């Protein structure tokens, strides 16, 4: 019991930091140039998240733009904004915001006040999407 309590006390700040919202700046309504979290790893975790977060459900089919070469067409900042708050770029889009806390009536109950992805997960997905050369 004491071991579990000690472990919980050690891990609690780490978990809180991982889920805390990171402030960001939208540059000219077109991009978020600064990373939300540090990620220097490869595209592997982002590829897994692309599948598990539901990106592939739309973007690998006929309902949304194909993202296969998005790294050639857009900057990391533009991709970051599209994931964080796509309605800034495309007001009528059906794509949900993945880093804006869910609002009552617009998100499933478990996401009200929470984000769909963490800052780190967004950066991992960006690493996967940017595996092609940037413009």
C-alpha cells in the first residue's frame, strides 16, 4: 500500500504536466510555428496515433483530404494549427479540434474540458505527417 502511494505521489506531477494545456500563439491566423512539446523521435509513434486517434478513418478515405504528401505542401506550423483548431483555417470543417478543450454539447462527455490529444501526441503525429520533405 505504501509503495503504491509513494509511486502515485511521484507520478502525479508527471501525469498532470502531460495533460496540462500548453499555451500557443497563432501566427497571422495561418500557423502555430512553435512546437507544443519537445519531440525529437521518429515518425513511428505518430503513425500509431494517426491510426488510433481516428485520423486514418477520414483521411485515408474519400471523406477528407489525403495527407500522404502533406509535408511537401504545408509547413509544420500550418499542420499544427490544422490539428489544434482546424476551424480557424476552415470554418465549416467537420474535423474536430484535437487540442482545444471540448465544450459541452460539442464533444462526448468524457472530452468536455479535456483535449482529444496531448501536446506530445500532436507533435508525434506532425513528425509522422512531415516524414516527406517540407516545402
